[in-house]
């Protein structure tokens, strides 16, 4: 016997669709706002692509020894902060000092720092294009609903890297949950492919579905990514 799933009530269905569109537009626009301080070919870096350098003392206070700008500034910050403890998901239950609940991702942070020092910094003149291009793609994909699941996947990868490299730093201008929410919103975009609601994906999916139904493997992949 076939079981027919009841349709959602009109207002509830509209609310869910509106929420997906808002998440998509907001996350896409967030990445749009981050494109302009690291525009190629210099990526906002000073002459010679000088990276910010510094040390972290026992109390997790960061002391920088030079100035930088643009992408070189933030890459330098990730490199320096990788040397410090990295507690995340911090909760201070009694507001009396050290946190009672936290998760230390120091191993991931040190691996990220090693990758930055060993690969990103020496190749910044071309790797900067990869960073900028990836964030530009996320903006176009999510804001316009074009291959939105792929956009969510790329956003998740970029957000996870920022979460590992920058969240929880000893800086009053940084808030851990900003990076936590980047990851959560990107995960939602990956899971729900929000371009299927008022996005370009609405126009593309019938073409890919037709190809997939004919046994075209590429069509099946493209259908999943939209």
C-alpha cells in the first residue's frame, strides 16, 4: 500500500522557502563583502608580500612584531595563532575565570599553521588568486542560486579553514561564534541546495534531470550539485 505524504500547509511551506532564500542571500553577500580588501594582484598586501609575524606568550596574549595588510595580514595572524592553545565551544559557567567547558583543536590549528608556513606563504602570488576566486565563486553561486550545493560545499571548506585558523584568538575584536556560524550556515547550504528556491538552479535542474534519467553520469552529478 502506498503512503501519501501530506503536503505542508501553505504558510509553513512559504516560511521554509523564505528562510532558505534568506540564508542563501545572506551567506553569499557575506562573502561578497570580503572580496574587496584582498583584490588581485596584490591582495591588499604590502610591497614584497610581507606577512604579519609575532609570538604568543603563556597567557595566550599575541604580540606582533611588524605590521602588514590585506590577505598577508590575516595569513600571518593564522600562522602566529597556530602556536597557541585553541579552545573552542567555550562556556564559562560561573563567570569566575577560566572556562569550564571547551574543546581544544590545537592539533588542527598546528596542522593549518604548518600548511600556511610551508605552502601558502611561499606561493602567495598565485595562491591568493585561488582564495579570492573561491570566495568570488561562493558569492555568485549562493547569491544567484547557481550550483548552490557546490557553493555550499566550497563555503563549508572555506569556513572550516577560517574556523580552525582564526576562531578563538585572543583579540577583543574576534568572536568565536562568528566562525562557528559560518560553518553552520555553509552546512545548511550544502544540505538543502537553496538555489532550488528562486534561484538559477530551478532552470538548470530539468536539463540535468533529463540527462540523468538517460543514464548520463555527469548529468547525475550536476543534478546533485544544483
